C-alpha cells in the first residue's frame, strides 16, 4: 500500500487511471474501498488520474486519539503531502460530507493547489459539522453508531456496512471533538477564484445551508437531487458522475 508520512502520521492513498488529477475524499467513517464498490473508480479512471485518500483516523491511515491531530490544517496538509509525493502541483477535488468540508478547508489553506472544487452534501459553515454532541455520545457506545448515522436516509450494502462498523471509535470521537471548534469557511467563499460545483439532496438536512453557501461563491454551479437525502445522494453514483464529467469537461473546453 502506498503511504506518505507527515509529522509521524501515515496517510494511505491509492492512484487509479490517467488524465488530469482528481482527488476523491470520502465521508465520515468511510474509506477508499467505497469508491471502488460504488463504481466511481471504474466510471472516472479512463479520463482522470484518481487520487483516493484515507483521511487520518480512517481506513488504512493512522488513527491518532488526540483531537488536535484532526485540525483542518492537518487534514489539508495530508492531502498536500500526497500531491507532493506524486509530484502533482494542482488537482481537482471531489469530497463527500466530511470530505467536502475538508475540501473547503483545502480551499482556505492551500488554494494554489486546487484546479476546481466539487462538494457533495455539505456547506462551508460551522453548522455543517452536524449534531456533534449526539454523534460523540453515540460513538461512545461503539462503532455500530457509524453505520446508524449513514443509514438514516438510505440502506447501505453489507460490505459498506462492515467497513463502517470496523472503525476505531476513539479516533472518530477525537475527530468529532476537534470539529466542536466553531470554525467555518464562509468568509473565504466570496474570494474563491476556482470553479466550484456544489451538489446536495433536497431531503438532506444540509440542503438549505448548501444553497446559502452557493450564493456566496462567484464561480459556482448548484445541483440538487429531489427526494434524496445525505447518504442517498452519495449512493446515486451514475447521476453524480454525469454531473462531475460535465463540469470538468466544461472547464477543459473553456481553457481550450
């Protein structure tokens, strides 16, 4: 497995395909295998060089138990370290939920490394961390809580469910505690010069906040999915990939 080590923390990543680099960052409690299972990798790898990263605390990356290890500066620096290791100066970025919030952090702390930003299921405000106290209390009962959070609006496959319940709950609790710091990125949105694509299910609790977020970004496209919630939107792979392709191909035509 390929890793980078940054300040003593190993970060696992996978690379698939060829073409313009596109970082894929999963949601809370997930890992890179889900991009394969749901067909994102097969759908995109012929046209893009996919960089799939296990966020710290997840998958095959290290799982520190100290909340300060999960600051947005750290998670941004992890992605930058992977790009540096692959000698990639700039990349497109697609993140779901937690991965989307990390994408806004990436735009705040390393904007020079982004070609575009694609976010699913979250806005940039501090409120988009979700009900943190409830999640922390649930996680203290065991990792089954992760699957329960995902299954609030849509069932997941047995394989995905097994990945969700195999997490280290202490690492996830530390990450959630760190997110209680009321840090949002609304203030950077009007300054974003890169193209952005925001996507959200209309039954997602984040729907209104994502719409509000979209009004603050100069170069943005907003896509909503009627009847879909948080998890359901992510499982809607075929339609998501269609919008991602159209968005990225449109950028190529603009440059051409």
